[in-house]
C-alpha cells in the first residue's frame, strides 16, 4: 500500500524528495494549503469585479504585449491561448522521472496561495502525479527567465485536454486519458495559465534530480577511489585526520574519514611501501572530492530555497490587498548553481580518469593494461581511452551557460538566465560521470585481483564480491563494452541510505 506525502508549508528537502520518489508516495493537499489556495482565488475574483486598471497577465497580454487590455469575457480564452502558443518545445523528451518531479514542484509552489490558481486545477495536477499521467515535455525551448515557459506549457496542456501524455507505457492524446478517468478539462480562469507557465520547475526538477544523483556519485567516487588506492598499493597517510584538521573544509574532512573507514582492516594498505608518495589523483582525493562535496552543499541550499518558493508572476498578496508584478521567475540563481554543479562533478570524472590511467600504466607490480600476456592481449588499454573521451566531453559541457543571454519578447525580456540549457547540460554531464566511475571500478577491481593473496578491507571485499557476480575477472581479451555496461548497471542499482548521502 502506497503512503502519502502531505503538501503543506513544511519545506521540502532532498531527503524528503528522495523518500517520496523511492517509496512512490501519493500526494495530498493539507487543509492549510486548501484554505490558502481558495482564499487567494476568491480575493482575485473579487478584485476583478471592481478593478478597472490593467493588471499584468490577468487582464492584459503577456511579455511585450503587457499594455494590451483584455476584456472580461475573454479572460479564459486569454489563458488557454497562452498555454497553446507557448507550447513550442522541441528536441528530446524530458525523462519521465523529471516530468513527475516537475509536477510535484509546481504543486508545491502553487500551494502557498500567492498564484491565484483554482483549487481544482491544483487537484488535477495531483491526479496526474498520483496516477502517473505524465505530460510529454521537451528539453529545448526555455530561456530560464520568464519561468520555464515552453516546458511548463507542455506540462500544463493536458489540464485543458490538449497535448500528449505518457500513460501505462503508451503515448496518448491527453483527451483520451481524461476520458478514461472521467475527468473534465479544466476551464482556465484569469491568471491561471500564467501561474502554470511562469515558474522555474523545469530547471528545479532537473537540479533536484541531479543533486540526488550527484550525492550518490560523490559517495561512490570515495568508495571506488578507495578500491583504486588499494589496487595501486597506495598509502594511507594522506587521509590522516591531523592533515585535514589544519585545513578544515567540511567536504575534505568528510572524504578523508570515508576513505579511512572504507580501508579499515585492509592488509594491502598496512603493508610496508616501497614508495614515499602517491600521485595527486590518489593522494589528493580528500581535497578534490571534498571540494565537490562543498559545492553540492551550496547547490543544495540554492535549490531547496527555490523549490519552497513562489516563482510565478504576478504575485498575489490577499491579506495586503496587493497584486505585484516582479521577477521571481528569473532563473539566475539556478543557472549559476547548475553551472557550478557541472564544474564540480566534471572534476569527479576528471580525477577518476587519472586513476584509471595510473592503474593501466604497468606501475607498482601491476601488469601493463591489467592483463596477463600483454601484447597478445590489449587488456584494459581502451577503457581508459573511453574514459578520456567522456572526460573531454564533460569539459565542454561544463562551460557556463549562465554567462550567455539573448534578448527576447521585443526587448521586454532583455536578460535571460539560460538556466534550462545549464540543466540539460548537467544531466548529460552527470550521467557521463557515472560512466567514468563505472570504468574506474572495472579497472580497479581487475587491478586489485593482482594483489592476492593480500586482501583489502572486509567492506571493500564484500562490495567487490557483489560486483563480481555481474562482472568477472578478465583473463584475456573480450568485448569489454558489455562489461562496462554491466558496471554502469551495477552502480545504478546500488542503494545508499540518505544518512550516508547528505
């Protein structure tokens, strides 16, 4: 039986979102949220009865058409036209798990009672979420400034029976699915289209999803890096707490402790060493991985603020009798955070590939390319090429999107964040990092086998025993693509408790 998450004024955090996703929780509005939504809508309806002046987006056109007054009888048509005209997305489809997160975050933002939305509209979004009716949304089309207009238009079209959805493994016309559930299309009231389309939920959903994955990959980078340390016959001294207490960056301290914990009890790490120092890709794991952890903490703060905010426009303050047009939809905080996330995670891949390079170089008693009879066998020569190719691609993807801006809407929207581009770049980049770490695990597990009969720690030996169930030791050349794919799949199936992640 599925459990329920109550949408309320209690802030969402990453651990809560992870729980909602993993436990497939249903959504339900709190009584407090229902009251806030209804009170705001009632205030707006009363305001429009007495108000003759233009109020942006409510009884005017949009963007540079802000000075065109719209008659009362056309307010519903205005909102529906907005939704249809702005559904201009193209490119790849947004992954279903991110579309579902978009729905959750839009519901959360509308629940605060500053958007003028009808209660039935929010309830229908909850119906979509709870029944896995997922609108088809496209990756290209948002400037990340007037909100994620195009993606959110595609997300919202099924509310009025238009657009397409993914349901039970099929792509269907939205009106077909509405009929299956006996749901009537929503008749949009004043402000509703704008409340749905303005907002940062495309960027926020990508960022939140990627943060969850980045925290997991950060943990796995520490673990796989620890396997590589033993495989390379590395030294434990660089992870001594005393070193890190005199340069006490939180991420650095956390990384060093993790590595010490992972390697505790290893016969390899405690054996006498012939070398005085290790290369930076091993010795400086706390400093490099740790800097990424500190970046994740900054990005998390930015996104948790955003997903618990009101980001449409104009904002309605019923108790203050104010309707204020501002710019909370501008994605600049997210664009900068996503760019920072890209750079930080690219470095996790970068240093991982360097460890792969060291492991296949025939150093410290390891055979060249980690295979017996090198020459006849190329062994692990080319997985390092693959990792290098991916790392190079990530350097290109990590170039900041937020430093660009293109004028739109006849100059009314003259600075945009490009945060949506940063989001989709980050998606590709972080998936690439997963692949590089999988290649490192593939190499490190192979290299560690040559240290027998010495063993690593009980933790690492148990971890590798599970890995060996899907990826065996490579004795001679075979199609390594299959092993790399199996390594990626293995990483993806690993579950890590939130207490270890955040």
